[in-house]
């Protein structure tokens, strides 16, 4: 019953995303917030604290703190997790629930992120592209993680396939890893892959645990290589930051972690979501923030 209600709510929210108008269209909702997360509104250009269950609009910029996280539940039931010290925006989102298709584009200026395809559409669902300062990632129905900036450089230096002699730019470098399921998966899972293009070279990742590193603009991508356990742990620390103690009203108000079914299999882990209720999706006919 809850699954049907969630699907219906997402579908009705999608209907208001379709018409073109002066106001940005909604692409999903804030499904989980940890520590300091802010949104720069595309319509107002104002920065405000992120609010649980608030709608995410096209071209809104998500800004997270050093130990912070936001999970966005998208209209097609995909999830996009924004990790520590990130700046991202969903700048293209076309979703047709009747045709079971979508087209999506995300720009990541810096920080850690994770994308998990939803099962609502099946395959093929339509193109999803994530762009970093030095790479373009084409996604084919799978789960992948990445980090842009100085943390990407730090992790890459510890990888034997990269090492410390590669010249990297700390405001451009991008590390991308496929988490799966990949083409070699067995059973009834839907296999997927990602294509990482940068510096005139495209690398396809179709086996979970393999990564690509793009050190700077114009430099060829390095990989594929298996990301070490230490490298994966470092990336997970950016995507799963610890809860900050104490804090003012902003931290306390946004400390709760709330799951929505598909999120339980995501970065937060099912244990953190135990006993939590699924988020109640906003009324699509109500203006953002409940203002008339």
C-alpha cells in the first residue's frame, strides 16, 4: 500500500514538472539530510537551509558542509546523494511516467556524490549524464560514486595505478568508481555500466569496484583500475559523514534521517533507516515552502 501511494505521489509531482514556465520545475524532494546542507534557489538566487521533504527544483544548487549529506529522491525514483563539501545542480530533467522514460543531467562542481538508478522505469530509461570540471559520465542503469576536488587527488595518490607523480589540479580532479550492478553481475539484477570521458579518452566501467581518475583538464583519464579498500573507505567517509554533536537549531532540525524504500539500499544503509517512516511527499499543487 505504501509503495503504491509513493508511486502515485511521485507521478503527480511529475505532472507539475512538465509544463514550461517562468518558475523552475520540481525534480524531486529532499529525502534525507545530515548536518549542514543549504540550497541556493534557482528562482531567487537566495541561499537557505535545506528542509526535509521540501521539493528540489531544476537548477537549484545544493551546498553541503564538510561533514554533511543530502539525499534527493527523484521523480523517477532514482536517488542522488550529495556528500561532504559538495556543490551540485540538476540542470536537466525530463520525465514522462506514461512513457517510462527520462533524460537527466547533473553538474558537480566539487565534492562527493552517489547516483543510484530507480527501478520504476526499467530499461532503457533514457540518458543520464553527470558532468564534472574534467569528465562526463554517461550512466546506463547502475550505481556509481565519485568525488571532485582535493579529496579526489588525495585518494588517487594512494592508488598504485595513479601514484603521486601524476600532475593533478585540486579544483578539477575527478575520481569515479562503479559500485554495481555491472555487466558481470549474476541473478535477476539489472546490469549497468558507466562511460567516463575526459582528455580525449573514454573508459567504460562494467565491473563493480573499478574506477577511473581524471587528473586535470586536457589530461587523459587513468583506468580502469580496481579501487583499493583504503580508497573505497576514504570515499565512503565522504558520503557517510558522522553526525555532528550538539549544534544549533539548524543542525538539530535537519539531523533526522528518513528513508523512502529505495533509499534503504543506498549510502545510508538499512540499519540507519530501521523503524523510520517513509517520507510524506509534498502536495504538488502547493507552492514551495507552503507559501501561497
